[in-house]
C-alpha cells in the first residue's frame, strides 16, 4: 500500500431529533465511520465505525430509526469522543492525510466538537468536499445527496444508509469515480 496516495474518508452520525432539540441536549457525534481510499488502485481498506457515547444528549427513537444506533448500543460499545480522536490519530495517522466527507457537515461537526471539548483536532486541514467535487466533475446544476450520487453513477448503496461505517465506504466509491473522471 502506497500511503502517499491515501485519502481518509469520514462520515459522522450524530444525535438527532424529529423536530426541536430537547432542552438541555445538543447534537453530538455518536459514530465516526472511516475508511481509507488508495487513489491509485481504488482499493478501500480499514473500514470501521467508531461508536461514541454521548455525554450531553441521548439517542432518540427518531435517531435510532434513521441510523439503527441505539442508546443501549452506545452505552455498551461506545467510547469517549476523546478516545475516538486518539484512535484517529494513532490507528489512521489522520492528521497526516487529506480527508474527505460528503458535504461540509462532518468537517464543521468535528471542528466544533473538538473546540467545545477543548481537544486537539485529530484530522488534517486538507479536506475534500465530495459533494461539491461530484457536482463539478459530473457537471450537475444542483448538488445531490450521497444516495442520489450513487444512483447517478449506478453504484449500489452497500450496507445501511445513515450508518457511518457503511456511508464512508459508499462515499469512497464516489470519490474514486470523481478522481478517475476529473478533467486534468
């Protein structure tokens, strides 16, 4: 594996509600889906979902219906956000590599949660917004969601939509297509 050609793909899931955020709760990251795309071969490796136990909110029924993630699952298998950041640094060397996400939500959410928790940002400052890149490379007039992009490319959605571990893998496929079809 040639590490110089790797891009880390991240997709976050966060606590969410159908309507207003309940008093005293906030949107918090509950899963960091991650994988590594080798831009030379198109191989996708190190696909993982880091489950994170929220400290200022609880997983709503709406959130569980959307993501399949339950509060009980996070209570049992979740790690702290700080430990998740450490894993990104140590297991992925994430601060050394360009990283990508579908849209700006993940970028903003990571930066905000690190700032709020007074933690060092574990990712590189080099970020690719795959949603914008796909729109440009495909020559679309309007941005589409990840599922829509997969449909346009006739790539089947693998796994569960709105599970970070699966969406990161699907986003990597879109990014791979973009990089292979980008006008030089």
